[in-house]
C-alpha cells in the first residue's frame, strides 16, 4: 500500500497490528511491549522451577479449583497492598484474574447487565471498550499548563449524570503517563458515589507491582471502588495474571462473571506469584531496578525531543508508566495521517485519535498528539525520535 492511499489511523484496531512488530526492523515507539530486565526474568524463571518442583504441582495443574484464585496468593496480595496503602483488606477482597484485561471486560459486562454507561476522560486506554451493548462516553480532560513545555490532564469536575455506572481511569495513565492526584481521585470517588457508580482504577503500572510511578501515590478505598492490578509489567505479561482488589460485594459480582467465562484463573502462574512474593526480592526489583529503568527512559525521550524538535511542542508531565505523550500545537496535518509517512521512514508512533472516542477526534489534543513508548532500546528511541523530529520539523 502506498502512503498516499493508506487510510489514516483513527481506531485502536488500526494500531494493534503494529504493537507486536518489535523485531521488524522499524524503530517501534508505538508498542507497549514491557521492558525485560535480566534480574527480573531470572527471578521469574527460578520461581517457575520451584513451582514445577513443588509437591502440589500435579494437583495444581490437573484439578479444578475455586473461582476466586489461590488462597495463599490472595492472602499475600491482601497483606502487601493492605500494609502499603493502609487498606482494610483480607483475601476476601481479592479476585485473581487471567490478566487485568479480564477485569475490564467484567466491568463492561456488569454495566451491560445494569444498562448503565461507562465514562472516561480522554485521552484514555482504548482496551476498556470491550462490549458492544455498553454505551461508552468520554469527556476531554482539562489541560493544565506546567511550565513552558509541559502540561497535565486533570479529570474535569461535575461531568457525571445518573446514567453513568462506572468511571474507568488508568493511573499512571496509558497514554499520557499521568498520575491523577489523590485529591482529584478522592473528588471523583465522591462524585461516583453520588450517582451510585463504580470508580475503576487501573493500576497496571502503579505500585506495588510493577511500581512504575515516579512519585508516591495513595490508593482510594470505598464501597464503590474497584482497583485493577496486573503482573504483566512485572515480567509476566505472557502468563496472564492480574487481580482485583475491591469490597466483597463487588468481588462477588466479578467472581460470578469470571465463573461464566474462565471458570477460574490459571494455576501454575499463581503458584509462581506466591513464590515471588515469599520475600522482598521481586517487589524490590520492581521498586528499584524496573522503576529506575523506566524513569531513565522517560527522561531520555524528553531530552531527545528537546534537542531535536524545532517546532513548538508540549509534553505531558512525566509521572510514570510506559509512555510519554507529546502534543504538537502547530501541526497542520493530524498524527493519524502522519502515521504512514513516519512508518515509511522506519519509525512507528501511536497517533492520538484512537485514545479518544470519535466525537472528540477534532479536538486539538486528539488530532495532533502522539504516544511514545519508552520500552524500545535507548538507540531506537534516539534514532526513532530523530527521524520523527526531522519529519515534523519539515513543516507537516
Ligand atoms: C493501562 C493498561 N492497563 C491494562 C493493560 C492490560 O493488562 P493485562 O496484561 O494484565 O491484561 C494494559 C496493557 O498494556 C495497559 O496498558
């Protein structure tokens, strides 16, 4: 397909085929492929060996098990998160899932059943929109300047009506790298409670696992809170392991949905996770080595852009996660259209439109921003952003 005839990349499914193309000879800054640290891979490998050698191995893999997940793992997770964030939780507040994604679908399935809509603040991760019978709505985040070259998205207040059954936010966010402040999240939680809506917080990048936030953050807790967690960025993306922390009535509803779809979560990886959490080693790797590596990559992206860009640009404040978000206020075309030209020059970045619902696609931030993944190598980031800057500097 030639560049001229290629359709603009406006939908998430247009981006997805490029996300796995990490060995294809292009500088892939569109991908969200997690960073692999040898020390973490070694810890996971050792835990798998120990799990296979465990006397309970055969009954683990050969038998049927309870829908909520392994009791030992659930106790460890409740203790870890309970202590860290002073949450009043026990194993009864933990549902193990085959990845966080399964929990997001459960949110939508619940909303479909209740006939309530799901609200996001754009830009937001498109993976939450899983159900054809659910009405998804989005309002644009407020844009707050932070210095000359940075800004921050803040959830606007007073946007919930009584049809809203759930609000979903990623924190740190995909795509912007934003950590909504504890105060703003508390306010949102109260607004959700006032219309009997769930506040679903996607902690896939948050502490404790995998700890990709660069400043301290609190965890909310209330009868309408759902905390969705993932081991994916902690060197386990391929094994599909996540969990939900929530008040018991919410756990029961989610468990009922899980029983219908997956019966119960996979067993061996749960044993692996319990082994990884027996001492502080794995959590320490997340909190020190992994977080530091992500912080360096965030910084590198900022430095290269400051060095190479000759046209006005704004970066979202760097609070954590796998991505940096760049807004180009004077770009004449859209980043959806620019995608193919960049691809033909050997660099992939995710255009902004797929992170918005279509009615917002004309908004400046939805038209002329890009998500830049930080998990490519330093060399790929430097070369890829160098090409990106050349193209944009040439007056697109
Ligand atoms: C913000 C965010 N949440 C959740 C997920 C999915 O997590 P999991 O692999 O546990 O399904 C992703 C995947 O990259 C993500 O970017």
